[in-house]
C-alpha cells in the first residue's frame, strides 16, 4: 500500500508541474506573473485589476503595425 501512495503522490506532483507549464506557455498565468513582478519591482504603485490588465495587454498587442514587412 505504501508504494501505491508514493506513486500517486508523484503523479499528482507531475500533473501539477505539467499544468503549471501549460499555463505558462499559453499565457494563462500572465496576471499572476504581473502581480509577482509588480510587488517585487513597483511596490509603491497601485496594481491594475485583472480586467484592466488584460485590456491593456490586448491593446498593446493589437495596436500599431502588425505585419512582417
């Protein structure tokens, strides 16, 4: 029984790590990374709310020239 519990724990840890990686590569954790950066680097300034953060992010992404040449 002990070996099964250890295996299940390893599986849960692996799934957690895989989920974290997937969120990182897809950008789903962008707001959490923004919060960590903001607290570390800009402690005196007010935070953007989640909605304002994503609105600003989309505006930055889609405004301006978006072509290769």
